[in-house]
C-alpha cells in the first residue's frame, strides 16, 4: 500500500528533468518498476 501511495506522489510531484530521470533510474535499479514501465516513463520525460 505504501508503495502505491509513494508511486502516485512521485508521479504527481513532477520534479525537474534531471531529478525525475535520476528517480526513475533508481526505481528501475531497485526493481520497483519493470522494463515496459521504465521505457514508457523514460519516453515521457523526453
């Protein structure tokens, strides 16, 4: 449950591009998101 809340907050916070990319990379490295979601979110960052 806490992971879902954290994911929603992190997605709606809209950090700057560098911070967002770093956070995305860290979440992927920890295994919190899969390959497809990582690629989709990376594409949204630009």
